[in-house]
C-alpha cells in the first residue's frame, strides 16, 4: 500500500532568485515521510523557510521522491555540550577536538584559512587530512547531505531519557553528523550555522561523538561553516553518493546508546 512507502522531502529557499542564479541562501531542510504525512511534512518545511532569521525568501523549491532502496538504521552519536565564555575559547576547543579526532594540526589551520572563501555554500566542503586541500568539485555549491531523518516519537523518547530539551535544530544536526561520521572515510566534522541568531556549533567524530560548543561565532554573524575532514578516499564519487543518496534513519533504543570514553 502507498501509505507504507517512504518519501524523501527536501526544501531549499533563497532571496534574490534561485541559488544557481546567485540568490542568497536563506534556508534548507528535509525529512523522510510516509505518504499519509506528506502534507504535514511539507508544511513543517514551508514554515521553516518562511520564518528564518536571515530574511524572507523569494525563491523556494520543495521536492519529494519515493525511496525505493533499503534504508539503513543506526544509533545517534553520543552528545555532549561544552559551555564556553567566548568565541575564542570555543574555537580553541574545536581545534583541539579535531586534532584529537585524527585531523593533523596543519590541515586544521589550512581549513581555517580557507573558510571565508567557502562560507556562502549551501553544502559542505571536503578536506583531505593529508594535503589539507579541498577535494570536492562542487565549487560554490558544496556537498549537501541528504535522505536522512529521525522520526519524532523516537527522537522525543531519546531527548526525554537524557533530559534534553526537544529541539528541531539539534535533532537535524545530530542526524546529519551521525550519517556523515558513520562512513569510514570521515575523520571529523566541523560546523556552525549561517543563522545570525544561532551561535552554537559542533565538532563530531567517531572518537568524540557529537560535541556541541556554545559559542563558535558572534551573534549577528551570517557566515556559516561545514567542513568534512576525510581520509583514504579511493573513490570520491562513491563517498559523495553515500552522503547525498543513501537513505538513513536514526533509531535509538534505551541501553544501546554508544558512549565515548
């Protein structure tokens, strides 16, 4: 029956035209939905685009497609929050977490030097940990991780168990970080939002889990960052295909949460 099928629903919104025509990125998002919940899912993404702090979009695209391949289910990364008093302290901690996760210091510094050139991308940039060079060929688009979700009931069960506030923003970020770092080629991820009103960012890796850092930029700054540090890529196309195309759903069960010592 069609109600049993799952659909990938994706939204992107921009101002001053479409992204590919030079429009300013306003918002993006996606969910996996059953057919019977498609209207609700579309409305959630529509509301996200129309209420973003970066402004009102004049271009929006909402796309859905049937998922006709097996869906991977996995546990979320273990999450911790690091409270800091300044952006400088937060960025120092981020650098240290990346290094402890296996990213060489020289590569980290090269990535920071190139951040301003890559701040307007919709997706992530991929850095080779050995050369410190960007290795994707997506220019100003970047690589956008897709086809992933965490169904609300299971997410709220997880949040209640760990006494965390229910946050759509945290859920979406944790889902993305879990998918990215599940791949053996991913060493670590560094991210903070382009939302001028949201200054918390994170470092995620297999070793560190998902480490939220409460200040990684100043309030009012619209410059975001999403970098995947990768290693041992014999087939870059296969890696990007995993990030963009292979479906994944987070499924948490009490007692199975993976902890980082």
